[in-house]
C-alpha cells in the first residue's frame, strides 16, 4: 500500500559523478503532492528536474528533447501514467524510463514492465531509497545480462572487453533477445566515450526512406515528426559519444549508402548545410540476420557490408550457453525482488530442471520475462516448478524451431540418440540427418 516518503540518507543525496544520462529528469504524477515531494527528494546540484501532473505538458517536454529520464507514477485510479509510457514508447527514442506502481497490484506492475520501463517499483516506504539507487545507476543496469559462466559466452565476453577500448565501427550479430542492445550500452559505459551521449536508432520505427534520412541528418526547423526528438539528427546528437543502430538491415538501401560514407570518411553533412562536420563518435550496429545473404539478395548495401563485416562480435543464443541459465535466473530474481522490496525466493530443484530443460527461443529476454512473472505472481520462500510459467514453442514454427527441438531432446536424454528420436517421433536416421542439417555437434547433450 502507498505510504509516505522517507527522507533520503545524506550519502545517497550527494553521490558524485552523476552520469550525463541522469542529469535531466521529468517526473509525472497525477497527484501534485507526490510529484513535488519526489522533486525535492531527487534534487541535487547540477541536476535539472521538471515535475508535472499534466500528460500534455509531459509530452511537450519530451518532444522538446528536454529530459533524458522519465519517472512515471501509475495507479489503478487513472490510466494516464500507462498512456504516457505507451506514447513515449511509440514516439520518443533513447530515453530511460522508471515506472512506479502506486498500488500493490501485479496487474499494474506487469503493465508497466511490458511497456519497457528500465526499472519498475512498487510504491512503499522504501521506494525513495530504491528509486534513487536506480536513478544513480540506471546507466549500468545492462550489466545484469552478463552473469555468464558458459564457455560459449567467454569468447564474446573477451571481445566486449577489447572493444570497450576501440574506436572502430562494430557489428553485433545474434538472434533476437540475446542482449545486443545491452552489450552496446556496456561497451559505451566502459569506453573513453562514456561521458558522451549514447544515442539509439531503432530502425524498425522509421516509416519511410525520407524519415530515415531526416533522423540521421536532421530536419528543417519547424518540421515536426513523432519519431524525432531533436532537429540536429542522430549523427550530430551522438558526436563525441556512441551511435547505436539497432537492426541496421531495416534501414532503406540509400540510407545504408550514406551511413557507409560516414563510416569511410568520418564526416557527415547536416540537412540544408554544405559544410561537412567531422564525426568523432563511434558507431555500433546490430543485426539478427545474415547480412552476407542480404547482400547477395540485393537487400543490403554492399558498401556498408564491406565497412562493417571485418569487425563482428557474435553473441551466442542462450541455447548454446546452458551453464548461464541458472546464474542469470538467480541474478534476475535478486534484482527484481530488491526493486520490489520483497525477499528473494530460492529456486527449487524442480524449478532449476524446468528452466534448464526449456528451449529459450526468446533467449535472455524471454528468461528475464519468465522470472519477472514468477517473482510477481508467486510470493513465498521458494519458486517451484509450478511457479515457472513457460512459453511453449509452436509446433508449426519453421527450421530454427527444429534446431531447438533437437537440442532439447538430446539434453533431456543426455545425448542418447535412440531415446531422443523417440521423443521427437522420428527414426534415428532422420535424427542424424537433422543433426547434420542443423549443424549440431554429434556429442551434444
């Protein structure tokens, strides 16, 4: 239940080195008193805070690119907080979001979480302390994806450490949900550019080739676009920092050509200017598809491919990182429960077996979602196998599903081919053919 705010300890109010991404906060609360109190609590030298109980005012502030973090209070009495988060997801790129459920309701919390808030909290007597910690460390939250022990991830981890000290353009390649965006953020935060901006280009949001070009090069003054936060363009915004281009294959071909020129020459030309500007930032791109095949099909720029294909970090799927599943799950449990002010439950042997035997087609993102649901819906000292609700793989999924099904059968039977074939409903010769076609090691178990 909602309780009054606590006075923050002096040590929390005077944390040095507040990252640039946390220096401009927008607080939205339908209750004026709560909003003002939050403003007082989070105030510190050098930090700009704006507070409003008007959703229209909040939108105007966000459209002006006048804040870098949004804190939204959500209650069951009104849905404006949810509406603001929905609108922000659809129209504003690259802003950190913190959601606060004002009533102890799993439904409200889950809505906030599903809307992509970087941190979610129940509102209680300890919320201010936890919120402050979140705000001070929000830029480091992607580290939670790196509680990894598996041999398969170690090569990726070594490359991440090396790339943190590099300035060259980098491509992150791996299936959806493996944490490519988190890796890009960690590389930025560990690099000499960490005091500069980290700008995200979500290529799936750009509705046309013209809009894509406008986003990168800037727009004429007075021209408005719902996906556009700043008249400068993303290249100008990211100068001196990092520009992360998520799913680069979704950019139109001629925009890919422009990007290739920027990478090759290290300069760009803003809209309506003839003078070239030197780009001093770093470009990190990601893809979930085979770009070489896209080039052969004529769907990806050959020039851009040659710019980026020599420096690639392959991020393995969770199915190849069996030893990471439980350490990641336990890390997520601790984080989620700390944010919610509840005691961390222990995974039972049955829950561990259920998690390790599941085929995580959604990778780390699906694991995090599964653990979140379990923590919020089932309260107690332990999480059992019945508390873990898994997403079943549709049987009609195409070839990549076959890959996961074969791996799961081999794991469940500890590599016994006859038993695995029986589980899959096929004969052994078909199983051997599938193993070969999917590139699965013969000794996989």
